[in-house]
C-alpha cells in the first residue's frame, strides 16, 4: 500500500459510538488500554494484514497521538477504504472519557 492523500481528521470525542475502529499501536500499548471491540493491527504489520480489515463501514484509525494512525489512514484510503484519522488518538480518547479496557478485559484505569 502506498500513502494516499489527506484523510478526514476526527477528534476522539466525535468518533461515532458504533465506529469501526482500527488500532495501529504496538502490542504493549494495546495491552495498557484500548477501545472495546477495536481491531488491533500494529502499523508495522499493516501491509501483511490489511485483508483482515472490512472494507464496508467507514474506518476510524487510532494510535496514541494521531501520527501513526494518520499514515495508516492515508495508505488505507489510497487503497480504497473510507478511512478517517482519530486526530488526537488514545490521548484524546481517554481525555474525552470514552470507554477503554485493559488487556485483562477489565475497565481501563489511568
């Protein structure tokens, strides 16, 4: 996949409650806390695993701060996904008080 053009930037507080979310952080970051129901594919594995991503719904891509997810969203948009970048990442997600769980499946506590 190659980098596409700009993609919509959406703050975590404005991501729809039923959004299809792709988390591109590393495994240790995922274990520390993630969005329930999100698909986890670390950015470094995206080229090998992109076929796991459903093409139908709008896709919201998230990382810690929005940088890695922006790269991933641009690449996915260039390959045909309706991709959006969560511009403030998990930092914004947590600040907005959105639902998170830890690796144990328990509610995430910062």
